[in-house]
C-alpha cells in the first residue's frame, strides 16, 4: 500500500500469512507432482549432456551410460525445453509436440551462455 507517499509492504498480518501458506502449499505440491512425473526417454537421448549442464540444482546426472533425474527438481523446465531430441518429458501427454510445443530459447547465442 502507499500511505502518505511512502510505500509500505507488510505481509506479516494474518491475511498475508494465510495467503503465503496457501501459496507455499500449492508450490510444494506442484513441484512434487513434476518430480514424480519427470521422465527420460532413453531411446531418444543422444547423451549431449545439455540437461546435466543446464540444471541449476544439479538434479540431473549421467550415471551408468544414461541420464538419471533425482528428486530435487525446482521445475525450471530447462531440461524439458532445451533437450534437442525431446527425450525429457513431464508425462506421456507431453510427447504430443503439437499440443505441448517446447520453447527453444531466443537465440543460439543465448543457449551457449548457459552451457
């Protein structure tokens, strides 16, 4: 709120605490759902290691010749969107690229900065 020209952001009241708790519960449930459903189609994987390099939580590893996804995902979806072969999927439904197109990034130069 703006009071007498001063910006006041509190959020410490009862309403703020209730809304914060609800947001956190929804976020945690969403992350858990994605962690439970994230999958690698090993037949499509070309072992480029892009997903391993791009994961900010180091949740993806190359173990015993294949990509393994742990349960520390924060749902940034970099692995999903930047996999060149579409080997990483959220559910079976995400295999339909017409319905669920992948974001490929603004430019190739930008992708290089992430690797």
